[in-house]
C-alpha cells in the first residue's frame, strides 16, 4: 500500500480563494479513524452520491511516461453510474486498473488528439481488457483530421490490423466480446457540437490548436455540473468562450521553456517553440483561466516534482489568482454544486481483475487459428504433468476438457 500526501480544499464561488478546512476530530487508542475523516481516497471503497462527480487524474505527465506519472488520461465518474475516459495515454492502463472498476463500466473513451501520449495505451486497454473481464464492446470517440488518413477512424482501423496476431491468439480461445471496437469519428472543426447525448450526459467538442488540424477539447455536462478537458492546445478562443461556467476546467500547463532547456535538453529555440507555440506555458495557462474563471482550474502535462511545482505555480500565478490545482497522478476531485474536494489516492499495487459482470460464454472454437505441423512438432506434451491439472479442474467444475498437445 502506497500512501500519498493529501489535501482538502473548497473552491469559493466568489472569493476565488482556496479555503483550508479544519474539522474537529476525536481519537481513540483502540478505534480506527472514521473513513469520513481520512483525507485520502482508496479506490473502490467510496459510494458516489447521486449528485456527485468524481474525477481521477490517471495520467498527468509528459509524453514519456515515468513511474510517478503516466501520460494523459482522466477518468470521470458520475452519480448516475456512467464513467468516461478522456485520453488514454502511454502508461495509464495500470493506473486505470488500480481503480478496481469492472471493465464493463469502462467502455467509453474520448480521445482529444492522436499523439501517442494521448492514446498510446488504447491497444493495451482494448486487448488487455478482454482478459480483465470486459465483455462489452469498447466505444471510442475521436476527431477527424484534415484528410481521412489523419483521422481517428483510420488510426483505429490500422490498430486492428496491427494487432491481428494478438487477436488471432484469443479468437476461439476466450470469450472475446470485449474485443469489439465501436469507432465514432466526429468532425474536428465542430464548435460546441454535441458528440454524445445519453442518459442525461451531454458531451460536446470544440476545436483545439495543437500539432495539426484534428485536435479537440471536450465539455461534459451532467446534472448541472460541467467538466472541461483541454487535451492539448495552445490558448484558443473556443476554449475561452465555451469553458466558461466550468466546475472543473483541465488545461495543459506545460513545463516552462527554461526547464525544457535545463532539464530536458531542448535547444533554446526548440524550447520556446514547443513550450509556447505548440503547448501552453504556465503563464499562458494562467491567462486562459483568468478569462474562463472556473470553480477550479486544473493544470497538468508537466513533471510534477517538489522542486518543479513551485516554479510552475509561480509562473501561473503571474496571470491567475483563482482556485488552482496542479495535478499529479492519482489526484482525485469530488465535485458537487456545494463543494470541490481534492485528495490524493492510496493505491493497492497488487490489484487483480474485477469480476466479470456478465456470464461468460464458451468461445466459438471454429474461429481459432491452428498451429502449423512444424510448431506442434516442437511441443513437449508432458501429459504426466498436465493430465492431473486437467483432472483437478474437470473434477471441480464437471467439465471434460482435454489437453491440445498430446
Ligand atoms: Zn499532443
Ligand atoms: Zn500531450
């Protein structure tokens, strides 16, 4: 069990100031601390109230994932039971698994753009999910590009082809209903256009300015709450206009150009171009949030270390004095109309797959791809070893399974 630091604060409506809340507590030499007094989030242990939104930062770092921070991924859970993933960047799958959520509930993914740090773990989540007990299709929304080859539909069709061997090993062997992909490509240049409207949840997209045509930001609205997720973008007019009224506005807040040079090895000109013209510097992030005025501004997309965060904060504070959180992986936001609570998580690193929510059905073995005689000739059947294993399972579950290799 890894316990991380935690904090609690309320974002004020008018004062735009974070207020530290201290509550009177009782302590006993023998009784445990009531869960309501623990300022840490243990995934899977807390009810979500009917009017509550819980947001978990699963990936907040830079394009290269590192042990402390995966690349971009944000989980939004709603009190009506719906769950959404915004981006699914490199390294985030293990953080997602740590949430102890059955994978059938995690079947909706919104991709802001097709950089690897924003969808690099999609294949792992898609195909790995079939052995994590997901038995429903994986639904994906992503933008078009300036040509068909630069859009989400093409990228994911190619992904299916890329993993033909992987899919071939599973087809006819396991219940593979979770391997079905539903791809929903929408125009990248839609401005505040609805791309999802189900069960009282509306998600809109707005264009972003990043990389090439074909980057977007998302706006989720439900039950009077508004979550805005920038993915990657430099400051743009669509975000400033349509993120207004957000309870939580997440926007990139990239490493300062100075640190890109000293810590990342960028040439000075590269650092300026990447840090302010391709991405959003902390000072630009602050200016955007001064214009949007969300209940809580959330910056991400930098290496959030003890010696880096103060510098990022100092620069963001040059242009913004409202409620602010600078995200790190496993930061959790509980949002209602009354409160915004921000904590860190306690992660169980020995997490196992959640149980399947549907009854598994035997696979259609006619779809299985056979080994060649050559490969079969190399197998050592070890029937005296394997036979008792089959006997054990057949006796326990009334099956009549037999080894393939004899
Ligand atoms: Zn990007
Ligand atoms: Zn990025």
